[in-house]
C-alpha cells in the first residue's frame, strides 16, 4: 500500500518510508491510499474474538501488504499484553479504559507498535540505526520511552522541560537507561519542541544520523489506536448494547479520534462521534463555523489535551474530502473549562463511585449532555487517575491509590542530561553521539 501526503505535493511513499520519515516532504501528513472495509463475517463474530485477534485482523487490513503476516501477528500480540475493558458508569454511559498499558496511558499501544514496526524494517531491509527524538510535556515521553525500551537498532532521546513535569511522569522516562536518554531542557515545553524541529531541519545533523519523530503524526503511532474501537464495539455487542453507539473521545492532537474514524470507514458500526475538548476549542469552533483557526494553547487541568493547532485535523479534513458538512454531521464537539472539569469529576465520584481523570472527565460530561434517547455512549478514559493524583485527590477529597506498576518507576534512579535551550548546544551533543 502507498501513502500520500495530505498536502498532495509530495511523492507517494511506501509504508517503510512513511514510518521512518514521519512527515512528508511537503510537511503534510501521510494517509493510506485505500481503507479496506472489514468483511461481514468479521463483524458477525467479533463479540467472541479476543482483543489480540481483533487487532490482528484490523492490522492486516492496513499493513498486510507490507509486513509479513507472521511477523505482523507477533508484533500485534507483543503490543497488546493487556486488556481494555469497558466499564459501566451510569445506565447509558460506559468507560472504555485505555489505561491498562505499561505506563497507564493509551499512547502505550501506538508507541510500542511503532517501535516494533521500525525494528521490523531495520531487520528486514538492513537499514542502519534510527534515532527517535521526542519532545514531551509528560505523557508522550513516558509512553514512547517505554514502548521503545530495549528495542534493538533504535535510540530514543526524550526532551522535557526542567521542573515542568510531574514526579511520576519524570520517573517514567528518566529511570530506564539502556537505549533511552532523557534530556532535561532548561526551558518550557515549546523550547523542547523547537529543539526537535530544528534538529529535523539541520542538514549536518541529518547527514550524521537517521532521525525520526514518534508523535501521532506518524502513521505507525496513530493507526493502531483503531484497535481500541473495534474491541469496544465487540464488548458492547456482547452486552446487546451496540445498536446506537456514540463514541466520545477526549482529544488534543486528534490522533486517537482520527484512528476511531478510520475504524468507522472500515465499516465499524458506530452511529456518531463526539470530540471532547478542554478549554482549547479550535475544533469545537470549526464545527460551529466551518472555519479552522489555530490559536496558542491554553494551560488546563487536562494538560495532555492542551493543543491549539491539532496536527491530525489535516487527516480528518482529508478523510472527508474537506467537507464541513460531512465532518459536522458525523462528529460533534464539546468544550469544558477547568471549573466544569472539577465539578463533573466530583459529581461523578459522588453519584457513581467511579474515579475519572481530568481528560476522561471531559468525555463523560460530553455524553451526559449530548446523548439522545435510545443511544448508548462510550467515552475513552485515556489515563489512569493516579497519573494526575494531586489534582484528582484534591477534587474528589479522597486518596487515589497508585498502581504497583506506577510506584515501581518511582523507585528507580533518575538519570538525565542537562541541556540549555540553545540549539547549538543540543546539536553539538547529538554530533558526539553514536549515529
Ligand atoms: C495524548 C492524550 C490525549 C489526547 O489524545 P490525542 O490523540 O492527542 O487527541 C488525551 N488524554 C490523555 C491522557 C493523553 O495522554
């Protein structure tokens, strides 16, 4: 299968090139040329299939032409070492818990899948070592670092702002060692991002080493998230509740909801979608007005969704032929202030006993406000509440317990390389590293 750029000014790319490069030459995002519909028998039997088997079938539809099927199966099974249960919260609202992976974040699946796919290409095509640069405000760094940990032929540099990530998050990428190097930048998140962008554009550096990125612009990172939605549908079908399903996705860069929409294009019977946002309301405004106007991001309690110019909007726009009418008839939006997040989280805990994290809270509230009679809503709970422990404890007035897996990270010894925000320092450092 070939991949085209959303800007349509770059040559078609193979899967390997799309994964290794990340972004097309014209700065567009890669899209698969075709989206295969899943066969009827797949949907007839889906309720009796395991998460892994469902995912392998979906992965074959995307990657089966380009990756040996036995290798693809091994790769999918290795990625999905955990389950994502659907849990009832109220009579009509269910939580799809995407946080049972190694770092308790839904990004674990995409990160691990991408790491293993890159490794497959390095092995089968004899490519030389690849270096992944990733800037993080917290969650992406931990998922990417853990997904790539110990994968031969790939080195990961995680750039994070000194003093600006939580202790739990920092421990998840600074204590690993091996092929993971944490770089503690004396600056803010935007400085980290600028260093990474400058590195990708620097010809001397690119001549010295193969560089790639691991955020959701990469097809290998965002597409595997489609697995979640087929698995959610299967679980709801088993309960006899799949007839009028509304899927609600708390969104930042819109990679996760974009994967859900790809699933829909493959025939997944979801009636409609809701993109739930915090105060960053660029997509919400687009739905109302038809005009897409990026803004600087606002800081909120749901900080993994603090995005003012969501990169995967380009993919959604392209998927529906740039039609505002098609997009707004399938997807609706919601936007919530920090105050609304607090009151909703507290209320949900008091009424149902279910502890939401700040991101999932936006999804839950959007369903509460928008669900029509006869519909059943499923929202993604995108992070374990313990990852935002201080915030959540203060709002619900009780102690969220920290899962063992998370506590184990905090036992490790922190190792990081201090770095200024001056690109020349970062470049000099990289030039001294093994290419
Ligand atoms: C990354 C993230 C999101 C946003 O996902 P996108 O794919 O960027 O839309 C939401 N919640 C949490 C906890 C995240 O880490």
